């Protein structure tokens, strides 16, 4: 059955797709039953609130706690900024789509959402690479670490990641904006992603597809290669430690970052590199949910659960707040 026939106000547009250039799209979102929709709405709302609270807490702790003024925590705070931006770009519109069983968005709004989505994803690719180098320098080159990863250099590296992310995404968006969208204006997704956008284009998409393919190397494969090489050297160095305590401490400082890298790149690669015939639309949407909505929640959780420094900073802030309000603490 034609999807457009389920939405009468868009049926005329679908019939006249060869005559009219689309200026808006209709996002289907998740076409489930009422109970499933309510459950998903509540789940995403809780996830979004948890994402904001968790990442804002990390930013606050890194900004105010002196024991967290290190390169690793500075990069973690930058990751939190990116996670907040990503979640805020996707979740509010997704919640609106769930409430209304679909939603209309203009071409400008769609491209804007896609722009900030890409900025966050590309930035995280580069930042996770920088963070892996930071762990490599700390474990494999400890004597030179303070001279290599200075405060100024950390700021410069983070700024380069942001500039590259904004610049590369701008190039994508300029190319996409030059396409003509005159086919059925229905997008079977919960946000404006590049694949459904290209599927709705009635003009040639070879240029943007070639552009995406070429940019996969500096955005995905080169960072992933640097991360793998860094961790091979880290593991080899750790195994040379004679003390089991030193080994455990070194592994614990890398485990959180390695988990985040594994979750992020595995979901990203599975969505954009696996053949589409091996994925149903529902599987593709679920995978997209993982790296757009749940990963920003998982990141602060992973970095804080087993981190003694962050736990100590939280305790210090709680004591400071309680003492400011003259509330006696036990012990």
C-alpha cells in the first residue's frame, strides 16, 4: 500500500510529484499502536531529561572542581556539550512527531536539523580520536605527558574538532540544498537524515554520494585507525607493567573511553555502511535511536559510574551546598 494514501493531505502532492517542487516534508516517525507510542514518548522524555542532567552535571563538575582540571576531563566536558546539542536537536521534534503520529517540517528546518546532527556526529568522531591519543600519551609517554598535553594545546585540539565538524557539514548541506525534491515528500524516519533525504530527491545525487564516500575516510576510517593503533600501543605498554595494581589502574582509565568508542562507532557503521537490504526500516530506526538519543545518555553514565574523581567532586559539591544552607551532615 502506498504510504501517501494514508495521509490525504499529502496524497495530492504525491500525485503531482513531477510538477511541484517540495518545500516541506512529512516525517512518519514510529507508526505503532497508541500504547506503544505513549510508552516510547515517556521513554524518550526520561532519556532526554537524564541526558541533560547527566551532561550538565559533568560540565559543572569539570568547570568547578580543581581535581578535574586535566586534559581527559576537559575532553569529556566537550563531549558532554556535543551530547546536549545532539539530543536537543533530535528529541524535541521526535516527541512532537510521536504525539501527532507524524509531523510536517519545512525544507529549511530539515536541513538545519541535519546540519547540527552531522556537526555533533563528526565532532564526536574527531574528539574520540583526540581522547585516544590523550590516553596513549598518558600511558605510553608519561614523562612527556604534561609537556605534550598542555591546557592551550587541549583547547586548540578541541577547537580544531569543532571547526572541522562545522566546515565539513556545511559542505554537505550546501550540496544537498542544490538538489531538487519533487517526489513524494514523506520521510519514513523520525529525523532528517541524509539517506531518506537523498531518496526523496528527483535530481541526480551522484555528487553528494561521491562526496559522502570520499569524506568517510577522514571522518570515519582515519579516526578509527588512529584509535585502534593507539589502543594497541596502550595494551602492549600496560602488559609490560610488572605491578598488577598499575595494570588495573591503567586499564580502568581507558575502559570507559573504549566502551564509548565501541558503542559509537559500531552503531554508526552499522547504519551507514551495512547494505540496506540487510536492514529493515524498523532496525534502521532503532540503530539511529541508539547513537542519537541513547549514546548521549550513556556517555556521562559510563564516565561517572566507576570514576573516583567525579564521585569525589560530586561529594564536595554536595558538602558545599549543605554547608552553604547550614544543614549539618552526618559523620
